[in-house]
């Protein structure tokens, strides 16, 4: 599975952005998807994940109620809608995929098999 993240940019605090992750290669619908982020000087952290069917989601507490993960299997694409953005959301955001055979949900980066290249989100105060 190849993943290509896009949609990052500069936004003011309180604003919104939608990230997209286009996939190609193996059957998209067999993979659960997730988003991680890495701020400067910090470790990569889990943001959100969604099952292969799109029926179930899981979020980090820091983004719950503000971010929404979704997917469109017909387009082989999944998304991260980010609302009420805060300066602490500034990071490089990575999309990732793991097999439906892996126990869900997982917030461990090591459980994810494929990664996109990252897209930078900068939130100004």
C-alpha cells in the first residue's frame, strides 16, 4: 500500500483544515487506517484511527471532539477533518495503514505497516 498525505498548511487558531491520504496498491478496504503527528522535538504520537469498514473510530484524548477521521473506500482515500485548531496541534501529520488482521484499535506506531510521507500543519496563535 502506498500512501500520499496532503492538505496541510498554515491556519490561525480556531480554524479548520482537512487532511487527505490517497492510497494505491493493495486492496484499500482490507486495511485499517490512522493518523499520527510529530511536533518538533517530540515523539510521534497517535491521533486517530478508523476500521477498514469505516464503522468504528478511536481518537487521542487531545483531539477528541475536534477532529474527525473518515474514509471513502470507493476513492481509496481517507481523511482527517480538524476543527478548532490550537497552536499545540502544530506538527507534521502522517497517515498510516495496518492490516485488518491486527487487533483493533491500536495506537502503537509499530503496529502500522505502511506510512505516508507527512504533511505539515502549522497553527498560529
